[in-house]
């Protein structure tokens, strides 16, 4: 595409020569034929030295030096750049086709324009929507339902009776619907398995990172609501409910029957005990441990155990003073001992 075509697509204006663009780049790693973007002020100096052919800039940007690049003025360069990345991403997806060998049960229902990779398995009564991409070595169990335009990358496993909505992305190694961690101990202390006969329901527009696991419910459903984004290596336990548009970073763990509200932001390596409720728009810092309900929406928490952010910061500040305080206590005790003697 030319810079003028790109400007038109993004609803912006081009300023400079109309040049052909063959790819995207970081502004500090520019090369002829590539396009970059200018967003944070610390990258402004690169605009005058980059070898890129074009750069997306804010609509009101005024250069301080002569420029050798074509400018494309848009309201939000970062958002506009992400739109172009999305276009390239779609171009890299596998085109509709059926690769062989694969197994599709005779009772399964397949939509139109599918990509079905080699060595896939689709079980009895499964339903796959239109325009889905099922990459090689994916297992889809009996009775699974998958909405339109959803992508399952290689080695994804979806156990029986689970449901996945439209426009979802499940990255490699995701497991949906494995048994919840349900056991009872008998009088001898032996762990007896509690059958997990529920399912997992994943709503529309959800993305789940590589090697994340969502366990099926004991009864009812483990639910991942619309627009949730889960990072890599996350454990979502049985009967958990993750609210719409919540984001959870890598290596976090949510214990069974916990309810996480909408629009929450949960930092990496955070752990939650079971059967707690987290209010909408809660923010939790990395490595935090949540052991009780958070009832007030829109609050920030941090620490293990987690406390409100300001309280936790005061505790951390006090902890840093502990060595000096201990030194002063030791000095005072020595002075008191000297007086007594």
C-alpha cells in the first residue's frame, strides 16, 4: 500500500512523498519501505534519524527539524499502528482448507470457510461455526460448541461439552474443561475424587494465552465472560467466574468458586483463595495474595496478603526503616544497661 492509501484507511492525512510501504517497524530500527509510529515523547528524536519511509504522528505534531520521511497524521498513532498490525495478522492466518489426515465424527456440524489442520480430532455432536481456524493437533471433544471466527492454535484441547464463543483466540497448549481439583479425604486420609460433571463456558471475544488451563465445574459452569484476556500460564479453577473485559497477567491462579468482577486488572503471579468476590474495576499488583473479598469497586490492592495500595505502600516504607529502628533500639538498650550498672 502507498502512504496515501494507508492515510485514507486510517482516516488521517499524508504529508510528503507518496511512497510504497511493504512492512512495519520500530522507529529506531527503520528501513526504506517500512512504516513506524511516534507515540511517546522519548522517541521523538528518532523521527529525525530514522531510515523508515513513513511515520504515523499525532495530528497536531509540529516537527522541530526538516524531515526526510513522509508523515501520516492521525488522532492516535499507537491505535492506528495497532490497526495496521491487525491487518497484517489477518493476512498471516491460514486460508480456508481441509488438511489430511484428520478425524471429524459423522455427527459433528462444521461451518463454512473453515481451516482444519492435519491430525485434528472433532468428536460426536461437536459444532464449529463459520470462518473458524482449527490448527494441527487440536482436540475438540464430544458436544463442544465453538462460535464463528474463532481460532484454536496447535495442540489446544477442548474437553467434552464445553462452549467457546465467537471471535475467540486460544493459543497453543490451552486446555479447556479438564477436571477441577476436587477431592475428599476419607477416615484413612486417602483422597477420593469428586467427579467434575459441569463444563466451561467461554463467551465472545476472549483471548487465552499459551499453556493456560480453565478447569470444568463440579456442577454448572466455569465461566469466562465476554472480552476477557488471559495471559500465558494461568490456572482458572472449577466454578470460577471471570467478569467481562477483565485482564489477568501471566502465572496468576484463581481458586475454585471465586468471582472476579468486570474490567478488573490482575497482575502477574497473583493468587486468589477460593470462594471470594472481587468487585468490578479492581486493580491488583503483581505477586499479590488475595485472601478475602474486595467489596468496593475501583480500588487498587497490592501485597501478600493484599492490602489497599496506599496502606501497603506505608507498610513497605515502614519496613525499609526497620534496620535503623532496630539499631536505635539496641543503642537505647545499651544506654539503659549502662545506667543501671
